[in-house]
C-alpha cells in the first residue's frame, strides 16, 4: 500500500513538472510570434521580441515574406536587443530564397563588449562564404543595418556606419523568408533578455521604386558626408 501511494505521488509530481515545462515551452513558442506586422503592395514590416535570438540554430524562427518581392528590394534592420554580457551572445539573421534554392544572405550581430559583425552569403556554386567580418565595433543599435539588392546592382550592405559589402553579384536574389536564431545548440546560454528587432522591407519595379538605386545612393550619401566634413574642417582650421 505504501509503495502504491509513493508511486502515485511520484507520478503526480512528474505530471506537474511536465506540465510546467510544457507551459513554459508553449509560452516561449508564443513569444516567437511577431508582435507587429504590416504588409502593403510594396512593403513588409515585422517586429519580434528578444526571444527570437534565443532560438536554436536547428529550429530557428521563420517569417515568410510577400511572394511578389522580386530582385529589387531594400531591407532595414533595427536591432534594439539587450544582450547578455558575453562576447559570444549573438543574433543571426538569414534572408533565404525559396526552396529548393540554397541561396541565402546572412547578417550576424554580436553583443557583449565587441559588437562583432559579419555578412556572409551561401550559394550552390560557392557554398558558404563570409564576405565581411569585423571583430569589434562592427555595428551599433543606434544605427540601422541596411541590406539591398538590385537586379543590375547586386548585393550591398551598410552596417549603419559605412558600406561593408558593395555590389556583390549573386546572379539574382529573390528573398522568400527570413530565419532568426542565436543559440548554436539547445544547451547554449541565452543571448538576449529584453528589447525588439524589426525588419522593414520595401520592394518594387525599378522604374517606380528608389530601391533600384540603393547602392549608388548609399555611395553618394557616404561620399557626400566625407566631402562636407573635409570642407568644414578646412574652414574651421585655416592654414
């Protein structure tokens, strides 16, 4: 009798713990859902909470984009996440073409004291290649990260401070969905604990949208700023 009571109590305790774990898991899965989405004929906007950076690499958060994007587009990423105080705390964002294509563009944003940043691409012909990487000061939450592609311009990436990838040819790139994660495995520590990350995608016909001229505009903007600073410095520091 005592053994039966013990077994029943053990089973009851297990069910309570199991239900608690399942509830926490369900709550976390719900947090992976966007907290804000806006879609128009030529734009797609979505915002996620910090939990997306704590998703596992093998089970990332997926967001399906408007199917009529095409190859002329610009994606603005505003990362307002609060990272754990570790230099390996990170958020990985991948912009994928539709299956069966293996092509994707990757943006990595690290926290801690490094603010490490990289951009990478994956193609069937060349595989996975990092095209830019900076170990410190690679990005800032005060500045938006801008990724753009034009069918005659290729891929360009601005880390909020300058262009770090310019007119990279991918033989076309038509994004279909975004994946987001941060953990390398299920046992990895949490990467973020507060904040949001937002994606603002605009797209359209080159003749009707400024997206087509993005890489050139980015270059002109940065170049113009440099010219203004040089002129200002000369005026304030006469020979």
